[in-house]
């Protein structure tokens, strides 16, 4: 009995440290995982490359350019019109009537210039006229067609004499025409007609007030 008790004490002595060691609680350090504060990756947008139009610069250079400069003339003159060289021979020769100079009256205007336009108001047969302003030629060879053609003329103060000389009588004489005079606002201030033989003149006086 005595030895048994001693034996139990010895066993308890050596077993106590093992139990104490096994029951020891070791605290764990658990830290929250820190989130990375790195900036998000940059996004680069590459612009779309537009296709260049297929332009032929040679063609663009050859295209006629638009003339934006002001044009004084109402219509293009007939100075450079190519005429039939036999037109004079083909004019009607059996007309015995002669039509001399004609006075078409006078008009008044306060404008600085007038537009002078003519047309063949009867059969278009190649009639041509020369226009003078105070004795100076302002239109050398105006072919009279079915539509009005002519020139602008700057006026001087007072009387301005405008003459129309018949250069021919066309193929069915006499030289026939209607002449309109426009002021600088585009208003008709005179509208007259003439019948002229070759070399005769029709005259109108424009008075600038």
C-alpha cells in the first residue's frame, strides 16, 4: 500500500507538466488583410484614323474657277462673235426703202450710271450695231439676238448722248431693234424701237440730274 501510493505520486509528478503544456492557450494574432491602394491601370483611347478622301489634285486644279469679282457689264459683248463672211452679201438687196437717223427721245435719272441693252424684236437675222457715248465707242460690235445684251455706262452731270449705229441690215433688212435703258436700281426708264438702214443712227439723250 505504501509503495502503491508512492508510485501514484511519482506518476502524477511527471504527468502534471505534460497536461499543463497541452492545455496552454497561445493567442493568435490575426490582422485584417490590408487592401491595396494602388491606382487602377490607366486606359488609353486610341483615336480612330479617318481615311483620307481620294482627291485628284490635278483634276481640281483643272476645274474652272468661279469668278466672284463684280462685273460691270450687263451681258457679254458681241465684239468677238465670229460672223459669216458672206453675211453682207446675203443681206436683202431688193429693199428700196431707206431708213435714216432716228431720235428716240430723252430720259432723266439721278443715278451714276445706266444699263443699255438691245435685242432684235423681230426676225433674228444677224443685225449688228455699234454703240457710242458722247462720240466715244463703248461697244464696237453688238450682235442683236432674241435676248437683251448690252453694257453699263457711267454718266456725267447733264446731257449724255447715246448713239446706235447700224452696221448692217441682216438677211432681211432693215436693222431692227428694241433698246431699253435701266437706271442703277434696275428700273426701266426708257424702252424704244428702231428701223435703220446700214450706216444710220438712232439717238437717245440721258440727262443726269
